[in-house]
C-alpha cells in the first residue's frame, strides 16, 4: 500500500487542512500501519509525567550528606597515605646519607661548608658577568630590536594567559 | 535574573539550600526521564538521585546561557543511556502511571466509561513497554520529544547529535514503534487481521 503522503504527515506531525484530514481518516481506516503510527503518536503525546515517591528531596539530602562524609574521609585517607608515602620515599632517599652523617658529622659539615662557599662564589661570578653583559650589549643592539624582543615576550605571555582563560572557561561537556 | 538563576548562582557559591530548591523543582522531570528510559521505579529513583549528584558536583561547569532544565535532563539522558549500554535489563516492568504520574496506574472507576478508560490505560502501558525495544539514544530522543515537547534542535543539543540525526532517529523510532504496535495488536486481536490491510 502507498503510505505517501500520509506517513509523512504523521511522522512530521504536520498540520493538515480539513480536506487532508478527511483523506487521512479514509486512509487510516484501510491502512493498519498508518493507523498504528497515528495511534502511537496520539498515545505518546498524551502520556503523563511519572513522579517519584514522596520525600525525593529529603532522600537526596541524605545521599548528599553521606557523599560529603565519604568525600572527607577519602580526602583524609588520601592525605595520610600521601604523607606516609612521601616520608617513606624521603627516608629511602636520604637514609644512607643520614646514617653516614650520624656516623661522622665532621665530614658532612666540612662538605656542606664547601658547597655553600662554592654556591656563593658562583652566584657572585654570575652577577658580575650579567652586569658586564648588560652594560655592553645595549651598545650593540639598536632600540627597535629591544622593542621587538619585548613585544615577543608580551605576545607569548598574552597567548599563554588567553589559553589558560579559555581552558578554564570552557563549558561543561553535555551529560557529565 | 529569574528566581531559578538566582538559585543556580547561590548553589554555585556553595549554598546547599539553593541546590535543594533546584532538586525540588526538577525532581519530577528528571525522574520521569529516568523512569521512561529505565522502566523500573527503583532504578529510576537511583538514576534520578545520581543525576542530581552529578549536577551538584559539576555545577561550576554549568553554562548559564542554557536553561538549567535542559542541562540537567541532558545529564539524566546520558547517564541512563550509559547505564542501559552497560547493563542489559532483564526485567522491564513499566507499570504505567496514575493521575499524578505515579507508576501504579489503575483505571478510574468514576470515569463515565471505565472500560474504555481501562483499555486506554492498557494501551499506554503496552506502548511504554514497547519503548524498551528502541535503541537507548532513540528512546531518549522520543521521550524528550513527546514528554518534554523538546524541539529537534533542543534534543540535538541535549544528546550531542546533529539535527538531521535527531530527525532520522525520531522517524526510525516512530516507524519501529508503529510496526511493533501493529504486531502487538495483531497478536492481541488475531480475528481482526483478515479485515486489515498489510502494512508493508
């Protein structure tokens, strides 16, 4: 049987003229498929909303409270485990040094002082070198090069900030 | 700013009472969607509760340019689709609904024609049962279209589909439902078959 255009009218919920309605009614009397289509559409359109049993909100509040307690407990255990793991790793890493430090403190003290002196002198040398560079380089570089360099830094900074902003502002994907 | 938007803003700032107001407002639409999708009151209750929990946890990501109702129904639909895909329901006891939509419908004895009322009720119940045979996403599209009067654009946004995909899914589902309904009726009233024309 030819269902056109009746099937299309029904499927698209199209408004029909009185004349078209008459033709449709005639067709529905002889076509079981279009009749089923019409009936199911009518039933779907008139179906009611199902409501939850009373006290839904109270049950949600209880669930939320339980969730919060569980979350707090999870965070606490997480923090304890994280700290313990960190302490174990730290002990594993510094254990041998600690043992030898306890065994002969004089050696470690002299090594530590040596490192501090080395660090201090290196920093002073770097500071002196940078002063020399900054006093010489500007004489070789024209001002527009500085302009370009600063603009590049500013551009990269702006790009970075915008990327972070867009990433954090992006809406929640549908259906979490 | 509407009252609802004010609740959302307050809830986003950590006010649980404001979120409770949202739960109070949307419990019925969310529950109905879950019930129509999953078919069992207990499972639907659990899914609706989980939907609100997910909304609560992700409230900071809610885009206020969209209606809150659309957002939460979208969460419910996706949750139910995932749940249906993970677990095939062996029992689907859609018990239909009463005047308030409660899932234990009975024919109204005070109706002028209780028998016709009862037949209508049975028909609706059977149609609801047929919904279970649809693909979960198709089912969600049909529910959004007929229980929530969502446009194809709104359904597309809620289910992350294109408008043409929604149209095609709705047509396919409606045709499938009509076919199943026809077969169901033929089974229920075999004597009428000889008088009716063939569908295809």
